[in-house]
C-alpha cells in the first residue's frame, strides 16, 4: 500500500503539470518553465522514493536525471519550434 501512495503522488505531480500546460497554452515561455519544473519534481520524487526504499544509488539518480533531461529537452524543442 505504501508504494501506491508514492505512485499516486507522482501521478498528482504530473497531472498538475499537464493541467498547467492547458491553463497556459497561450504562453510558450511559461510552458517551458512548467516543463523544467515537472522535470525537477520527477527527479526529486525519484530520489525520495528510492531513499525511502533504501535503494538510492548514484546510478539511479543519474538515470532519473537523464530521463528528465531528455524529456525536458524534447518537450522544449517541440514548444519552441
């Protein structure tokens, strides 16, 4: 049950981010900052999640940073095209 709460928190973070995209669909610069904020929140969630499970290693942190960085880069390029 503990795991469900962690993933529910991640779902809420992403849902709020997508809702903010919809609210600020007219302002690309704000959407870029929302993208960066969602990426940072994802990395922070991953670190907290793995720290609570006592499975936090440098490799895992780098993986979250890489995934968030690629997702942010891809999304920002799409927003600014």
